[in-house]
C-alpha cells in the first residue's frame, strides 16, 4: 500500500473523531426506526452500524452545498442515513457516473427540510455514486462498499476535487478529437472565450409591451442541449410578470445568478423548484437591468437571461 493509499484510508476510516465520517450504533433490527431513534440504551451484541451523511452549506473554497462526508468507506449491511441539516431542498439521487449525473434506479429520494432523513442499506460490495438534483453541478457523493477497485475510487476522488470540471473534461476530449482533424499552430491559438460566445445563442426575444410572459422548460431538439428554457433570453418591460412552466416533467429549478458565466449557488433574487409537469414559478421583473438565471441540476447548459427595460 503506497503512502497516498494509506493516507486516504486513514482519512476515510479513521475520521469519525473529527466529524468527517460519523458512525452511530442503533439497537434493534435493521429497519426498526422507532427503537433506534428513541432508545437510550445500545446493545452491542445486536447493534447495527449507521453511517450518517449530512447536507450543509459549503465553507471557504467549498461549493454552495455539500454532502459531509462526500466520500465514505463502509461494509455491506451498513445503513447509510442522509440528514438534511441546512433546511434547503435536496435530493439523494443514485447515479452510475459522476461525470454524467443522470439518475439510476437504485434510489432517488427528497430530503426537503431540516431534519428530513433518508436511509439506504447496501448489501453488495462496489462503488455507489449519488448527487443532489437541484445542485447537480457541484453537490455529489460516493460510497465505497467493501473491497472496491482502488483506481476507480481514485478516479472518483479526482471528480470530487473538481465536481464542476467533469463536464469541461468531456468538452475537452471532444476538442482534442477535433484538433486531430484540424491541427492548430501555437501562433494561431484560439481564444476560449470567443469559442464559448460563438457556441451560445444569446439572442434576446423582444416581448416588450406584454403584461405577462411565459417561459417553458422542454427537452432540446436537434443540436440543442438536453433541456432548454424556451424562450431562454427575453427582453421585457419593467413590471412584467414572468412565469416559468415545467412542460417536460423533469426536475428543474429557476435560480437567479449575478453572472451568466457563474452558474453556482446564486439564488439571491429567486431560487424556485419546478419539479414536475405543470409546476410553475412566477416573478415580477420590477427593476431595469439584466437578470441571468439557470437550472441547478442542468447548470452546464440550461440557462437564460431577462433584459428588463
């Protein structure tokens, strides 16, 4: 075992005293919630291990919200309990890939308010990734159950180090393939900002003169991304009522941000969930200026702006 491996295992397995990994023991049989939650005594002979993972606001250089601990090692049969401690709407959504972050069938539960919990017990060895749908761009977690492939776990750790960079890596691989077909000399270095501007259609639809404007969520068509706001970029008069409508039945948020290029956290002006078909959110555009917004689960490509006159 190399130094890095030994250090990592000490961190994940031995950090209970520091709060990184919290393991409690509950008396009674697995699934007996009342006895485990309210009993004052613990019988070590038949106690079940519980690994507790909290949702909380990020600190220092962390993203806006995190699972704590984000990576944990445990044995099959250990119950994992996610606890909402920040009072913000979250989901615990299983995924087969930290890069793609699309829901798998293992579990997908909401912990909407402070004190809400969700429990899951893995019975087989392996790595199980998960994420929060409203904050999919940065709020991710990994469970390493029993003996797992060290290289796979280390690859997951790399994604955890830069959760928002996973999509960028996919984009870079595509760019590399293009570069093989059309090599670029160093003298003709391309400005990445110019590429981004060329790829994003930010033409505003003029809807001034309207008292109310409706913006739909829908699945993308042709060369569009997976999901879009339609219309995404809208010019309106001050005082116009804006209504976002979920028409695709997919979990979305409508989250304000100060900059279209910074689609993380935000929500100072509004941060609403439209989680199922026909859900709506309304907001009055009172002050002149530009108000960018985005969908947290699909922040990499689903966003827009209001130009308020």
